[in-house]
């Protein structure tokens, strides 16, 4: 797949799996597939981590459905796999998007949703929040 094809595929996945804070069963079902593909490729990809973290963050919002019972074991296993891959890839990661999305996955995986959300913000957004709270 060429770079343009990959970008188009990721853009479509993002659009279909997450829309203005909304996720559904298809979003949850995609996480095990994405985790498996990441593991099989063996190449760090910020999109995989970022979309999984975004779906997990949205899952915790009251207006979104819970992960269905039939999918819960696979979803939980995907999150264990993502965390294992993230821990392996973080020491060698250099791109900001990859580092941020890995940290988000690790935070969400450990039940630290607010930290995961902060990691998903852009660096400028984080700086603005810190400055606004008195941290210079």
C-alpha cells in the first residue's frame, strides 16, 4: 500500500469509527483488529495507538454505549496487546505523534483516563492548559 493509500485508509477509518465524540459497537470491534494488525506488521504506527485511545476515551462518556458482552474479552485482550506493544515501542519512538499516542494508550490501559486525554491533546493545547493553571 502506498503512502497516499494508507493515509486515505486511515482517514476513512477515523471517520467511520469516531465522529464528534460518538463511538459504537463497530468502533469497539475494530480495536482487536487494529491491535492484531499492529502486532503482525511489527512497525510502530501512531494512528493505531491514537484511534484506540480515542475510542477508549469516548467509551467512557455516558452518551456512548458500553462494549457489548460478546466483545468484551476480545476488547480487553486487545488493550493488553496494545499496552505490551506500546511499552516495547516507547523507548525507540522519536516522532511526537507516536510518543503522545503511546503514552495515551498506556494511561488509558492503566485506568488513567484524564492523563490519556491530556496525552491526546496537541502540545500547544497542553502548554496553554499548563500556563492557564499557573505552571510556567
